[in-house]
C-alpha cells in the first residue's frame, strides 16, 4: 500500500477497547500523524463525546459549529464537516458533547448501526487510511465504528484485568461479525504504556503473545511523559517531541502496520 493508491477505498480502522485509559486516543492521533508524515491521505474520526481526539489536534470542541453528531444524524455531510487542523497534515471529523444526544437519537433511526458507514461513503475514496477513535464502552457509537470499519486495533495495558476485558471485546467482535459486519478483522493488539521493568507487565505481555501470536504487534508503546504532555498542547507527540521514545514508537507501529498489509496483499 503506497500513498498514490487513492483509487481504492480507504482502509478503515477502529481503535477500540471497552476499558478506558488504555491509550486509544493517543494511538489514534499519533497513528494519523505518523501515516500523514509518510504522505498518506489520512482522516481521523473522533467518535467519543469527550472530544479528546479533537482537543489533541488543537481544536476546542466547545467552539465547533458542526461535528460528528450532525454527520451521524444526516444533518450535515462528512465532506462539509471535515476540517484540517492547523499545523497538521491530516484531516479530522471532530466531535464534542453533542454526540451524547446523537446516540439517543440514533436508537430511533433505521440503519442505526450503519449511520457512520453511510456518512463516510462519499469520502472513503479521498483517503488511504481512516482511523476512528471509539468511546470507552460498547454503545451505539462504538457499534457504528465497528460497523463501518475493516478492522479493529486494540490498545491495552499489560495489567491483570486487561486480559479479562480483552476476552469480552473479542467476544463482542465475533458477535458483530455474525450480525452487522462479517468482514471485520482484528488489525492487531498493541501494548501501551509499557514498562519493561515491571514483572507483571512482562508476564501479561508473554501471555498475550502465547495466546494471540502474531496478532500482537512487536512494537510496544512505552510509558513516556512526552506522550502524556502532548495533548495539553493540542498536538500529536510526533510534533511535540519527534525524538521522544513515544513518538518513535508510533512511527515504528505505523511501519509495522504497513509491512503487515504489504505481506497480506502479496499473499
């Protein structure tokens, strides 16, 4: 897959985990920045009512006149709502607290699980990669993301309870395959906030590899203060501190994803 392959629909990847605080938004924003740095046309979709991905791109959710809410409800098109954050090389479909109301309204709509898929259809050929930042729960917004996606990337911390949560999420994905999206794949499992000095983290990491094999990315995103600081400055860590361990890890992750997709394409 190279930056000129725009005649094909974008690869749509949902970044999801039912557990909060595992680095979903950080992964989403920095993967978008990493692929944009490689000159790929990229769209980041913020589907969390907290609007953290929007804030992490330097946009104040409270000042938005249009957001993912209006797009999901069919009141605005994706094309007229998508914006280019200042200083960044990728596009953003922003979100704010209005998404909470949108979720309630979606429950009463036809094709409620496919509102995002329908909304993205007119722009899906404009990009090579589309990343969706999901809420930390299995709600109608997350179902929309998984209904629209080709695959799911699962960030997780190497902690005891994380394995239980992962099992639940994988079961949910299997159910969605049987109901609304039979082509949904596991993009990969990403170990985030990893501390190699922690015996438990290493034990859980080993268990992940034992159970899921090459579904687990070799790249591990370390605990890194620069990654934690970057959102408060409204930018990806790749811009905030390009030489930090956190920035380098996300660049490595993007490279690993590209190699995997190339391998699948050849096979």
